[in-house]
C-alpha cells in the first residue's frame, strides 16, 4: 500500500523513516507541496494521504478527485482542522483525522517562556540596552507565585499550561464547558468574565470555531486588568488583532505574546527578509517592546514532531485496514 505525505519538512523525514521501518508493508512518498486543486492529482495511485499546512483546502474539486482516486481519508499532522471543509469531506466519503495531543508540553513550555520574558520586562530592557541605557526604570517585576493565571480552554494543552503554572505556585483558574475531575487539585473552574476580570495572565487554548472567532475583542480587553499579560498560543482568529493592538496602545493591558495570528499563512515559516509583510497589525505588534511574536512554533519540538508523524501514520494505517481512528473529526460513514 502507498501513502503520500504532502508538505513534509526535512525534520519530519527521520520520524517518517522510523515509522516505515516498523511498517514495511507501506511505500511512503513525500513532497513539499500543500494539498490543493493544483496538486491533488499527485495523489493518484495512492491509498492514503497525510497533510500539514496553513492554507485551506476549500476547493470542492479536491475532495471529489480524492474520492475518484479511491482515497478514504485525509489525515492532518496537526491539531487544528479548520482548513478542511468537513461537509465536502463527508459528502465524498473521506474520514478526516487530526492529532489532538502530539505534545501539550511543547506549547505549554513556550507559553511559560513568553510569560517569563514579559513578566521580567526583558523586551523593554533589551530595547533600552541597544541605546546604552542600563537603568532599572519600570522593570520591577511580580513573581509568578503571587499571580493568578486564567486559562481559556482547559483541554490537553490548556491543562498542561495549568499544571506548569500551578507547579510554580500560581493560582490557576479556567473557563471551559468541560470540568475535568483530574484537574481539581490544579485549577478552579470559573466563567469567562471572571477570568478576564481577575487573571494577571490570560492565556488562550481554544480551537477555532464559529463561536470562538474573535471571541477576544475590544470589549474583552476592557474587562482585563491594566496590568494583565495576554497570551495566544491557540489560533490567530480567536483574537481580533486590531483590537489587541489598540488595547496595547491605550494601555488597557500591559503586555502580550502571540504564537499565532491572523493572516499568518503567507508569513509563518517564510523568510521575508527585506520584504513587506503586508500585515499592518503584525508590524505594529513587532515594534512594541512589551509584545512577543513567535511564528507558530509552540508545537515545534523533537518530541512533538515525532508524535505528530507517528499518530498521523497510525491513523492512516487504521483507516486503510477498515478500522476507525480514535482521532476522527469527520466520519466517512
């Protein structure tokens, strides 16, 4: 049987080879292209496909063509699956799978790194030092154990974030419709308004849905403490970026870090040295010393890459053998 993996990075080749050695009945081929109407014909002759990309697969012809080729699934090497038209997939008998928990620690550790950088005013310090100013002005910091961390979305990643900050002595609260008993010794469940109004650090860990699109907006920022640090390591569009910029400019919040942002598809993992970003809000955020921007690297650790590849290929294997993957977000039945 043959599997085609789209948009494969060099760092994935090792884990792919390792999996293939344990599953010698497969031929696995890779390319560096995203799945779309122009590249879907590459899947002809294959039994299964796996993708990892920011660009949406929104052309109906892609799903129809995959069906014509006899392919039964689309397996994403990522947690987010908003790039897939689930209705088109279902209509064409394509099961869609994702990787819901490749390494929650990888994202949670990046969140911690961002918080520590902002909490200790290292961005402001670095900016001043570049001009020869080594004073302590406005750099007195709070210690984490004195703070309240508010989590929006306490799933696999959000709960990992909660455990890290709880281990450091912070008070942790969370807004999530699902209350997990195993987190009772780690956090207290509250409503969204309580998180916004009382947390010193507000960190986002929600999927992108119609309900969560722009859920963080001007009104929400006004509810937060003026000393609050805001973190988004979930999906860019859960935050209205223009409202985030204004909240920072108006000092409605103290600082922010974003690992994902609106309009990132043409920016993330591209070398744009000397080229325009064509993203005014991002340019404003990058210019602020109290803001950290990372290019969607929260997931990017050795452990996470290994898990993403293994889980994805295990899902392809299960479906090709007539089984149902535990990670299906859309059924082909």
